[in-house]
């Protein structure tokens, strides 16, 4: 795949960095280093940031345009590209163009997804041919949510979120609300009143309807807008918090049901009408690109 992408057409492509939802989140323990042990289910959403990679000859890694509030050196796409260079000795450079559509601080994984797309696509564009297992390890060093975007499929996750098992679940329509607040994950996971000893469940427990999120109470107590969004959304379907938020979401069996809720909520809230997907848009595009070249 990497060699096939190393051409001018691939460099001109827009590559998706999709959102994700945590369909449930249980905290079942804590490691000595402070990281929490989790059980969660990641599913992708067809809402995406879009990245374009522009080759440069001087070996530099830069953003074409910085994102407000994020220093270029701290941007996860820059860090991911530099990590690839450091791990492989690659002397090539890139200008990274990011079309930012996913809200920051919303729990949709936008920064982590951007980093994963950078690792996966530059690994191919630069012809580095690193195996997915290596990319997963590199992704984890950038953030706990990065590996699932490299894995590329709806996943049952354990550990700190890096132990991934592929599962296939219904691809339902979604309404997602982004309250006007930025929830800091570190703040929630450091809260004294956070539950850290939930009992583990099985995949069947989740499939049977156990959608517990141990962060829910802590987030609602600190962010009243999240609580209000959950209340408004729950008038239409079961409303849940993704990760530590701030985004909340509800699933619907039909487009019409989701669209009806979306149109009633969008006048008050920043809302998105979307669909859950089991294969990440990035890997769907990579597979399609591969097929088009072969054919």
C-alpha cells in the first residue's frame, strides 16, 4: 500500500480524520503511574477533519496554517510527522494542511484522529512501510486515543484504551451536541469523586444495553451545559456522554428520526447530524484508493 501511494495523485488527495464516540466508558482501576484502566467501545463517525500533505525538499515538518490556540510544535500532526522521521531516519519533509471541522475539547478525538491520519498516510506517502503494529505503538506515545484511529475499526478497548478487539455493531444515525464549553480530560480523570473501581463487563453486557459512563456524574456537576444538553437530547432518544465530553449524543434507527431531532435542537445547540460507521473513513478511502489504482 505504501508504495502505491507514493505518487503525485496521492499527495494531492484530501485524507479524512474522522470523529469517534465512546459508546460506553467504565473505569475499572488505576495503574501506579496514574493512568486509568478502562473498558470502552469506540465507534467512528462520518464527521471528519481533512488533511492534505504537501511535499517539501528541505526536510522540514510545518503546518500550512496553525490552529488558533495550539502552538505549531504542540500540534499532534506535527508531532506525529516528526516522530515518523525520528523512528525511520526519513529525510523528507512535509507541509500539513488541516481543515478543522471537529470541535476541540468535545471528546470526539479530533486531535488524536489527525495524528493517526498523519502517521498512516505519511507512512505510505514517504514509502516507509512500517507495519501497523509499529504505528500503533507510536500512536500510543502521542495519546491514548490515537491507536484506535490507526486500528481503523469499531473496537472494544481495554487497558488505557490501547488493547483493541474488533467488533461489529449497528451503524446507526446520530445526533451529536457540542455544548459551549471545553472539558479538560485531565481535570475529570483527576477528580477525587470519580469512580475508579467499576466492575468489568463483557461485550455481551454492552450489546445488551449497558452503556454506563463513569465520567458522566463528574462532568455534569462541573459543566451545567453538558447536563442541560443531555436533558434536551434525552427527549428524543437515550442521551449519552462520549468519553469525558463535552459532546453528548443519541443514536436513532432511521435517518428521519435523527433528522427530526436534529432540526428541533439545532436552533439552541451546535448540533451535528451524522452516522456511526464500523470502518473508519480513512481506511475506507485507503482501500478505495488501492482498488482504483489496481483496477
